[in-house]
C-alpha cells in the first residue's frame, strides 16, 4: 500500500471492482478497499444485459464470465408469468431482452453474482496499477481542493493507516458510509412491504416445471398481492432455486412458514432443502447527486431498488463505465472538471426514471390489471386481457434505452434530456449507444472502436479526417480514426462521420464537417 493513489475505491463488490478494472486498464493507480475477504453464496443479481456483456468484452473478460455460468450453455434466460400459481392454466412466456439483441454486440448472460465477482477479482489481481485491501474498511474521509484523505482500518488486526488520493469513489452499497459523510440526501420510496428470500434445492419443483418452455425465472401474480410478485429463479441445474415473495410486515423469520409459502406459489406439494432464508424490505432510493468535490458515489451507494428486472447491478456497472474513463481523462490532463460533473448529470436521471417508470410503474400496472380482471368473474374478458399482456411485456424492453441526449458534453438534439426512455435504432444519434454494424473487413464496428475516442469516418474526405487528427493532437485527446468505404455502413448509421466516446456512446455525427473539429472535440471532453 502506497501513501497516495490517483483514485481510492471504497467498496469491493462488482461495481467497485469493475471500476478498479476500468481504471487499471487505463494505467490509473487505484486502491480498492473492501471489508469482505470471502464472497457470499447468496446469488443476488444474476441477469446481465447485453450492454453489461459489452463492458466485460471491453475489459477482456467476456469469455471468462461466460465460462463461470452455472446454467447449461444456451439455456433460455427469459421470464414466465403465471396467474394464481405455477400450475395455473393462465401463463405466458413472452420474448424478453432478445428483442433488442440486434442493437448490441453481445448476448446477455445469467449467473450468480458471486461467480461474476470471482471473475472480476481475478482480473483486478493481474493489473499492476491496482492495489487491493480485502479485510479493511474505510473510515473518516476529508478533502480539500487538491486531494482526498481517508482513514483505513484492518477488520482483523485493527491496524490503521491514512492514505490520500486525487479522487475517491464510494461503491460501498445502499448503506454507504461515503455518501453519509458527504451529507448527500436520498429521495426514497418505501413500499412498506417485507419480502422473503429463500435459497433452496428442490427436484420436485424442477420436475413439475417441465410443463413449461424452458425459462430462468417464473413469476406468480395474485390479486391479493396488489401487484407484488412471487417469483422463482433458477440458480443452477438441476435443482437449485431462489424464491422472493411478499410477507406480512410483522412476520418473524424464525417462525415463518417459508415452505408453505413456496408450495402455495408453486401450486403443489414439494420438498425443499433450504440453504438460506432472510427478509428484506421493498424500497427505492436515489441520491440527490452523485458527486461532492473530489468524491463520487456509484452503484447502490447512489441508487438502490428491489431486484425486479435486473436493473440494479447492470446500472451500477454502467455507472463505472461512465465515470471511469472520465476520471482517467481528468487525471491524464485532457478531461476537465466539467467532464467529471457530467457523470452525475447523465446517470442520475436515467436511474430516477428506471425506478419510477420501469419498476414502480410495473408494480402499479400489475395491481391495476389484477384489480380489473378476474377469470372467476368474467372469464372471456380476463383471457383477452391476459393474452394482450404478452405484447406489453415485450415493449418494455424496447422502451428501455438509456440515453444522454441532454448531456452537457454531447451534441444532442435541441431540448434533449437524459432519460431511461428511448427507442433502439441502428441510426447514429448523439447521446445514444452505438449499435454494431458489419465492417468491410467482416468485423463488427464495435471491434473497431478504440479505448478512448473513435472517429468512424466511412467515406469522408481526407481533409476532414486531417482536421480531427490535428484537433485531437492540439487538445491532447486520444483519438482513433476508423476508415471504411462500405456504403452500407453509411446507410445504416445515416451518417458519414460518427464520433464515439470511450463508453461507446455517440457524441456527434454528421455527413459533412460544417463546424470546427477542435470545437467539437473540446465540447465532448468538457474543454469548451
């Protein structure tokens, strides 16, 4: 351990270790501090989106991550929903995230969080600029205009040390001590609902669910649950499961009949060998801002919500891809404080809308549906409405398209806002994730992107490319030029020139350079 690092990361969960890898691959010295030496075997976040797999591919970890999965290769990741219980005549298994697969360079994946964390920890250990302190906790921190100081303590020996850094990032979870010390308030929505988490093995459950097409998660909707779900998830084949379900607020874990609740949701008598039982509370919390001076927060420290839809972990990893390159740019001298400020400006609205419009709103829609339609009251009306839900569920994945059209470091449309809502498209749009297309070499445009800024210049004039090259040299902005005269690329992207930043978001596009190349680059790195 050194006395000073460029960054210190407090919290060594997947978000913290992901940030250490992002920075370490860029040569930024960082210290990762985490009290846990071992990993919890509770599965936690398992659904990893196509976008998250792009992060792992960028870090050179995509193959290692897929090799760490527990489910058989190719096993479907989607969701099945049943009315009443899993033996119901009313169920559907609509298309899920595969709907938006053409707009990303990777397939999605599913594996327990502890398996993913193993892959991340192993990678971090290979990076010479990353030091790790597992078994240590961070205490009091202070900052001034030039640095941050943090007190550290060994959990086992009580050894203490004080270390300084240029920037510190709190990735220390929903009960973040970093956020608390910064005095950053959180907007909360408490659902006043206790939930059960059970991890168990049951061959009975596995066998009875063979009646359905293969899926990884199974939701049960009941009118009396007011839109909250009972849901089963596969951890590994053949018989390891988890189960979440609402329970009474006054329930006591020691006396609660978890097996009875599982049998009720399943719709049949089944034997379960329990490996873990706990209660947790349904709530959403979003920090008012993600930065104070030289200190940032990311992941659950910035935003937390119930495990509905797999949004938490995936958003946390998106946080560090957004923040990591910006910290590196600032530390390397070509990024600015304005660029760092764009992290909170871009990321907070996305999660705020994710919580409101893709989690809370879904619970409310389910509650309204269950209140309005009932097969024992009007069977035909219920069946019509039930079948219509399949289309609605598919549209959710199409509508969830985080973008930064209102960012201060983007050439977004006039009146654009940063939002979780959008439409997936191949056409290049400032503020939106770049969709992959095939290059004339046969490789994907994603494979052609550099680690920093990339200018896709398909059949653009040489003087235009020269203008960007000169501007990048003058501003000390690392820029990779990708030339490709394949006409279909220009047609697919609807632009001859596309400037892409390190986290694969388009910042500017045009057919003809009608403005100063230096002004374009200066804005997107916060120098304008």
